[in-house]
């Protein structure tokens, strides 16, 4: 019989920290910090990244979601899985986004882009002075703003052994030094199973691959999808060709949002190209 372990959390040395339920992968209970009310001005404050921080831990600390951090910080929008110690991250006190006004944009244009109403932007206290004379380079807080990714799935291609795992462009092809295809696209774009099979691995791989999924397709064939934001399937699950199994990320040793895609035949990595329909989808 295994004795249960009681975990005791020590309060972090942060003023105003309080116990709270955090939506960690493991369902942990931790501590949160209530964001300070921004003084009149930009409508946000900044946090300095420390050793051990991740985008997810920072979001949980301030009771935000990861998308709010991404939408508020252009560098994280480009590559949210790369944080540097000492980096300044802008923190909103609400869910939403920070938008830099472009030349010729109207309040209506901005509201449509972020799926909110012009009134929601206009009525946010930090925006009131700016929206009266909107000009290029101004930054507005977008309460509740979010972006929609409208990326259709690749064609099922029933005439090929496998379909493409996502729509994108090949940034690195197969070679003796790189036995895979690197397919880049927008962060959080859907990733699909290329064929029917059973999930053999789903989670973090300590080989520089980050969050990954491996699927057994039978007849000695396996496919691997790595550097993902996170898997959406579990080990042992049966998946169908074209079923969503994760989202594009940049975890592990990665230089930007993409999927490292491998085909393995009898545990040997082989060129995926003959198994896929031409040309690669965009």
C-alpha cells in the first residue's frame, strides 16, 4: 500500500499573494497575485521575467490567460515559447489585448479585428483620451479582445499513404543531417493526424522536441509531431486521419512556431515526402 503524500505550499515572497486554484496541467493549488489597478496612463503595468518563469506561470499568477499575454506583447505574439530573464512583459488587469494603431485604421476597423464593439474600446478608462484623436502609433487596450485563426485543414488526400499534418510552408527539408520536415505556420494553428492510428506518446520529450505526439499506424510506420504548444490526445487513444491532435508551438529547442514532422519505418527515420501528396499545402 502506498502512503499518500501531503504537499505543503510555502507562500511566495510576493506582496499580496493569496492561495488560489490555478489551472495547471497537474491540477495544482498555488498562489496568485491580484494585478494592481493601473494608474492613469497606459492601462497596464510591466513584470520582469525571473529564472523559472514561463508564459503559463506568469499568466496564472495574474489570473490571465496566455493569449492575453501574447496579445499584449509583440515579441511573445511572434514566439510565445521564448522568454528571457530580465525581459519586460506587459500585464493587463483584464483579459484582452493591446493594439498599436496603424496608419488609416479606424476604431471600427480595430474593433472588428479583435471581435469586440467600438464602445467596449472607447469606454475603457485608459483609452478615453486616445480615441478622441486616434493616430498611428497609439496603443489601445482592447477589453476581451481575441483573434480568430481561420486556417482550413489540409486535404485528406486518400490516394496517398498520409495526408499533410498542417497547412504551412517547409522551412527545412529532409536530409542526412535533418531526418524530418520542418513545417512553419501561425502559432496555435491546428495540427492533424496524417493517418489512422494509436497514440504511442503524448507529452514532453526530453530530446529537444518539446511537446510532441507519436502515432503508431501499423505496418511498422510511426509519425512524430513535435515543438507543439501541447498535445490534445492521450496515450492509447485511437485517432483518425485528419483528426486534430495538437496546436503549433515553439517548445523545446526551436527558433519559432513550426512542427518538426518525422516518418519512421521500423524505428528508422525516413524521408516523409514519398508518403505525402505533393505539393505541400500553404
